[in-house]
């Protein structure tokens, strides 16, 4: 445990290399980054700059090549796979560009999923999930399966799912990339509202200017390095 | 738990055609195994009854020590004397599981109608005891004329082909000749009480049943070559064998006791053959079930790679992924088995209505094809199928669980 600082996330000299045959791709080249609680932050930059990789490392769904990542002062990049799973379930909410809802489950069941993975009873999870779906104005679609919903509705289900466990941090990878202007705006508004109301930290990876305009902080990446 | 069962079930339904093919493969295998199992069960039951009651060998047969090795060369020495017969029967009948103990004397010689002669072999039996041993099997050996009875000391029951060869019918007379135990030629008159089908093609042209006393007269002896014991249940055979052996030993009688299984080589051979066929069918079904399930689950894993990545990102542990696919496999096994059980019941019902017949090898008349309905076996097979499908699902599930989360999420 590091006592000298209490940033929510601290990354120290992070590198991430991919191996494509004999070619090494340096996705991240010595990233030092601190994210504080309640931030509404975007990581932006051109395609291939390392935005998604950075988000994946914070979310512990990918491994660093070198460097350390601390969450609330605790190093998280060297814990076991089971502990990483528990960490993700308790502390992280994911919002994906392609929504990634479970197709055979209804909106309500999709939102209940992280709680049920946690071991919370179905009845409690149902109540909480319904409340979250109301937050994203989908109370009329609770029993709809993803294939019967529009892109915007699906993304709102994904937001509700990301928030259901009251995570410390929500990682949203290009959340508006597959949405039209109007839907994107409503999605951004919902997330901004939740950030203010619940003090949830949001980190986005995006190059959507509409989204960037709403941010409290912008982190610019280029060629695997923070340049601004 | 319910959540994962729901997910598994919905995924099975989602891929209707693929799931249907896999379920049918399991169902057909399940049906085949249970039908064959029901058939062999009925056949074993029939052959056991046929050996114990039809062929009259009883559950246990007691010989004097050495009979089976030296009895043919010196029968008189290894036969059971009159006083020993009574003593042995008295000891045996003390046991609760014993219904009957009866002496027997097998004889052979020549039988003649005055014009034609041929060899015969006969079982010397006490008529009333023989009826008790035959029991319900009596219905399967219908007799034209009269059955053996104590009133007619020289009345015999002749096998159908032998009677036909000698042109004899009930109430006709004939002569039998045989060497006595002393080696003298002896001849006795007989009257055909009844003509019957032994059920065994190979002996229908030479077999007779004669009264025990008549057999003793022909051999000019007061002895028996064996004592046949009928028990209340075939399952008691082994216990009764050891118990009676000890009782006779304690009484100073040296003897050998053979079980019906030891004496009925046909039963053992057929059982071994059917067991081997069963193993063969079971192995084929096992391979079909495993291959179908592995294939279905493998395709499911590939199609749902991104879903697996999402579940892992949401915090589901590797063993959770294993569990999810294992449930799906087990459910495929369970549903396939249920369908198989339904097919099995349907075919069993059709067989029990149509009563198809066939003639087994060695049999002189057709028998009806019967399949026993064995709830215990069906349940056991259902558990087996669920377990097999679960095991088969684990291989692709483990592969799914081991995937890197980012790679899984990026899968297209």
C-alpha cells in the first residue's frame, strides 16, 4: 500500500508491447498518469495512439509489459486472475463501443448480471437493476432483449449495467462511436448527470468532439505517449 | 445458479437447428442403449428360467464327490445310494430358501418301435417334482397326450421329432434297451404318455422324460446320479450353495455342488456375447455423444467469444465460464436423454402391441420379441448421458475460460 498519495488511479512508466510475428508494436511507451476521484476525463488521440490499450490496462483486462498501476494506492497489475475478476466486478464499470450485451438476456437481466456475479440474490438485483434502468429512462424496455432495441437504447442498458455495482470508475471505450448525433448527446448527458450526482469517475477513450467538449479533463495520446 | 441455467437454456434454444441435431444424436443413442438393455434383460431372464425350470437343472445340482471326473467310466461307484439320497434331501430341505430337492437319473440307450430303432437319452424324474420345477414354464412345453405321472410306471414323455421318427403317438407302445450298471443288457416296455417339444432343436430327435423309478429299473439300480435343488429365488443360489455344502460336509457327505450357471454353458456364452455387444453399442453411443457435444459446444464457444470476454470483464471468474458451458453441456445431455426416454417408451409400447416374433438360434419354435421397461436403467443412463455431455462440454469450456479477455472482446 502506498501512503504518500491517494489518487484513484496512478500509472507509473507503463509500457505495452504487442508481438506480431517478429515485429514488436510499442502500443504504450512509458505512460505516467494520475486520475483523481470524480474526474470526467477523456483520453483522446488518433487511431492507433494507444487509447483503448490504456483503458484496458486500467480495467485489468490486459497485462502491462512493464510499469505499475495503482488503484487507491494498491498495486493491481500483479494480482491473481481471480482477484482481478473480483476487482473488476467491484470497482470497474465497462461501457463498450459495441455495447456487448448478452443477447439471450433481457435489458433487466443484462443489468442484473454484475450483481449476480457478485452473489447478490436475484430479487435484490432485480430491484436495483430496475432503478438503474429508470435512471437511463428505459423503464418501458426492461423485458426487451438487445435485438429488439435501438443502438441508443442498448448503450443506455450498457451504462446501467456499468453502474449497477456502484463502481469507483467507469471505463467507456468510444461509447458514442456507433450512435447518431441526438442519441450521443442524450448518452453524454446521462453520464455527465451520473458523474455529478453519484460522484462516479468516468474515463473515456474517444475522438468524438461532442464528447470531448463535455470533459473536465483531456489527456492527449499520440504514438503511445501522453503529449497533452 | 438459476441465472446460468436460464442463460444455458436460452442459448440451446437460440441455435435451434444445431441443438436439435445434437439432441437427436443423444436421444437416438439413449434409445438404442435402453432398448438393447431392456431386450437383453428380458433375454437373460428368459434364458435363466429356461435353464433352471425349462431344462429342469434347478438352481443347484448335487453330485457325489468325483462324479464329474470319473462318473462316466465307473458310474456305479460315483452315484448316490438310496439311503444317502434320503439323508441328503432331509438336510437340504431344512433350509428356508429350498423349495424342493429331488433325485435324478439320466439314462441313455436304444428305443425301438419294433421296426425302427434309434438312440435316446432320457431324464429319470419324479413326475410331481418335475412339474414343480417346470412351474409356469409348463405352458411353454405343451404335451400332446398325458404328462408323466406316478400312476403309469412305464409311461414316458417323448420329444416330438423322436416320436415322429419312430411313428409313435400317445398310448402307443415301444421298447427301450440299455446296459445296466453291471453291464448286462436290459430291455423294458414303455408306453408313450405324451409327445412334447423340448424347445431345443438339437435334442428333439432323441430326448425323453421317464419316471425316476423306471430309469432305476432300466439301469437295475437303486441309486441316483444327482439331486436337483429348486430355490425360492435365483439370487440365493450362491449363498445356498455354500450353506448346503457346509451342511453336507458336517454330516460326513462328500459331494460336489454345481450352480445352474455352471451347468448352463449356453446361458453364460449368450450372456457374454450380449454383454460384449452392449459394450460395443455403448462405446459407439459414448463416442457419438461426446463428439456431438464437443462439436456443438466448440461452435458455441467460437460464436460467443465476445460474450465470454464481456462476462470476464464484468467480473466472472474462469471457473464461472467453465461452469456456464458445463451447465449447457449437461442440459443438452439431459434434454437429449428425455427425448430418448420418450422414444424408448414409444418403441416399447409399439413392440408390446405388435408382439413381433423371431426364432433364436438353437430354438425349435419362434419366440416373441420382448423388451423390458427398466426404470432404474433408464435413470442410470440419464445420469450417464448428463455426465458424459458435461465432460464433453468441459474441453471447449476450458479453452473459452483460458482466453485473454481483450482478445475475446476483440473477437469478430
